[in-house]
């Protein structure tokens, strides 16, 4: 769906209207004198802004001519909650711009619907944009534009919960199905009952949506929609069109909720910004897909701008300022082909080997390779399996930190082959969540000789809690034997995991709010750990241990998981680039391009296996003669006999010279 570009097209914007009250503290230098008592107390500026449909119209008028919209008959601050819903937000100044510190809620009529007493010139229109916030407009037929009843304009319906209810929805569904574009949020679908995961991976979100739309009876109305756009917070969207393949729009280096998480405060009006930019794109003759990208960029810029230094909605700046966001686009496979799907294997296909080589040499550049890349502190991964595992654990940690009523530690399992980087991964996860509050403690259980060693570890955890920190205790090789018994240490962790306390003689000590990370030393995966000999598992109380875990992650490492694993080269490329940046920055030129012999790079990427995982990759760099050179040449490598410590040395050299 698109229009030929025209400046004569007429647009009507209508729907639910809110009066958005914002307030922010009066600064001391703004008070000329303190002669009155109230000035000696904390004071606030207050301002009423146009919200809802009026804000959407104001934004759209920055982009296109001929926009009709309702007019409020009195000053905003003089309107009553009986007439229009009033919203309230408390602002704070962050980096010279005001953002929302806290939403304070809404005020509306004590009974019935708001009256919406606005003046409106009802004329024919080519496009009708409706902001249906679920606050009464959908039921007030006398407020609807006559074109909805008499004509067939393009209708863009921005709808909020409760979804797919009310007179307006049923009228549009019955009479305007072919020319109706519906814009909703994934959170409203979740509220409606759709089981769509949060912050795991873009692929998982898309998979869940497709499955829900085909199998969840609550979403049956969506299946036949001609144009459905589902906004995924500020970072992405899904475009679903009955009878066609759905499309996913995503930010390659961000996931759902990241921008709000990284921002010191919040913003409101993102749906209006998205819808205004989307509508304007269609009116300029662009395809729906391009309109979605424009909408995502506008909603992101709104957060960037905030309310500005003199609080108001930045209706002009969000469309003309700000750095261009790179948004990737990919078709979502049909339901029957979703299993194992990744964005990296979706059309247009690319050469993983070639992209991997470029990532090592040039670094990851999202405009060239719009692959979803996850950043957790200094940990970077492009593997969907790892991304979902890390995101899942990170989500669990974030929820645990928010909970002020915890009674026991949070227990998490980490598994992976030797050298996969388990300790580094976990420390970076903590750094990505709350590095100021979380204190990392490391213990190697294989070095414990008696139970008192474990008690000493628990005391260190408790001491950190008493100092106001949240300790993250990393118990490496927790599955080590004790006194000749396999998995012998596990039973000693059970009481602290369950009760949040440990015993020392006759005394019981509380651990406090803490995170216990159990890293396996004998099993490469959780599945391998729990599928050991049943008699051994029972004797070691492994089932009791597993029941106390609240999550686990399998860390894959740089070697292939199996013959089907095509992404190990990509994992290696990202690891290698990180190692070169940290270990040998002098090998990068002024543009950040790595100077390396093509054969050496090929050997690093294509060698079948590293004997000690990431440690072996790091060791080869440290063994090579690189300090006094500007390029990693073949001659910089150690001899094959030395390389044998970490790889098949002869094969490595053969790959270098092939």
C-alpha cells in the first residue's frame, strides 16, 4: 500500500484527547526573594500540554500540510477531568534535558465516559488517523468523522488496550477492512493474553508472535487483518499482512527495552511520534515498510530529545534532528519453517566466512552487517543460542535486584567446555546489570579441602552484604568430587540455596541478598550434567540442587557444537576482534582496521578446534612475536611444536600457507 506523492492530500487526526500535566522542581536561583513562607519549601512549575490525538496532530503538522483535528474550546489548564482525561508526570533534569522521573497517574470522570467537548470541522479526507486510547472515543459515534461512515479513506488506527473492543473497532473491521492499518504494541498483546517472550532475541519474539497469531484464540481477529503493525517498544516492530510473509524490523545492537533501560528517565508520546512519522511517509508516496522504519526512528528520537531544557513536547526536533538509527529488516518464515530460524540465515543470504573475516579486520559495523549483536559489558555475541541464554539470565538477575522481599539467594547454573569463558561471561553480565551494587567473588571449589573452606566463602559473601553490596559468588567447578565422592560438594550448597543461611558449628548465619553462580567443570552443558548416572545423581542430591536453580546458561565457546553449527566462525571472529583490540591495539591502523596476513586470519577462523577454548586463542596471540611489528605476519607465529599446546600446530601452519 502506498500513495503517489502529493501535497494536496487531506488528513484528519482525531480520537481520544488527554491533557498532559508535567511538573518539575523550581530551582533556587529562580526565586528572587524568600519573603513568603511557601518559597522556603520545595516548589514546582506546572504546565498543561496537548496529549493523545492533539499531540499526534501537532507532530504530523510538522511533516505534512492540510491536517484537520479537533479544537479544544477553552485553555488546556481550564479543562475538567469530566471533559478530558488528565495525565500527570513528575520531571527531572538529566544532562540538560527534562525526562519523566515518575508517572503519577490519571484523573478522569467519576462516572461514565469523558465528554470530549471539542470543535471539529468535519470534511471529507483521504487519510483518517485515529488515536484510540481506549478512553471513550471508540464508543462516542457522534464524535467520529463522517468519512468513516460515508467514504472509504485510508484509516490508520493507533489502538491501545483493551484491544479489538468497542463500537469503533467493529465498525472499522466490518466496513474498512481493506483500507485499515492497525498500529498496536506488543505489550498490549501480552496484556491481552499473548505469550510473547521479552528481551530474549529478535528471532524468539518473532517466532512467538507468529505462533500466537495462528494458535491463540484470543488473537483470532488478527489473523485476517490486511495491515497490522506491532510496535516492540522503541527498538523494533513486526508488520503482519494476511496472506503474506510477516516482516521483522529490528535494531541490530539493541533489544526490546534497551533504550529505556539505558536512559536516566522516561518519555511519553512514543506512539504518537511513530504514527505521525509513519503517516507522513505514506503520504509522501513511500511503502508501508519504509513508513515503519521512519516511525521507529521518530519514537527513538523522542527519547533522545526528552522535553528539552524548557519543558514541552519536541514536535519538530524528533523529525529533523538526531543521529540516523540503523534498522534491519527481515522476512519471518512461515510457521512450519520457524524451527532453528536465525536472521543470519534469512534472505538475502550472506557468506558467513567473508563477513567473519571482515569483522576481525574492520570490527562490527551494523550498517554493513545488520546481524543482531548482544553486548553485555565487554562480552559480545552474535549467536542466537548464546544471546537467548545470556538475556534470560540477565532478565532473572534484574528482577531479583528489583525485589525487596527476597528470602534466599538467587542461584544460577553456568555450563560450558573448558576455556569457554564462563567466569568472564558471568562477570560481564553483572557489569551490564548494576556494576556499582554487584560485587563479584570467585571461588574454585576444586581447591577446597574441607567444609570450613566453603564456610569461609559464605562468610565473604555475608561480609559483602553487610557492606551494602550484592555479592555475586562464582563457584567454579562446583561439581568437583569431595572425599572421593563424585559431585560430593553439591549437598553442602542445598541449605544456603533454599534457606538463605549457612551453619558454622551450632551457629546459623544469614547470607542475605546475593547471587550464587555455579559453574560446571565436568559437564559441557546443563543437559549433560542432569543426564548422568541416575544412581550418582540421587546419591549426590543433584535433583534437589537443580530444583533450587532459577536459571542456567550453556556457554558455547569458539568451537563447533556439532556438524550443523555454521556460526562458530562468527563467534570466533567476534572473540578475535575483541582479543586484538585488548591485547595488540598497535596492530590497528588509524581507522581501526587490523593489519593481519590473510593466511593467519584464515587459520584462526578455520582451525577445527582450540584445545582450551578462548584461552588457547588468547595464548596464541601472546606466544606470537607482535610487540615490535605493525602487522601480524606469518613469521610472527610460533613453530608448530609450540602451537600444539593449543591447536593442531601442523594443520594451523598448513592453513596459513594454503
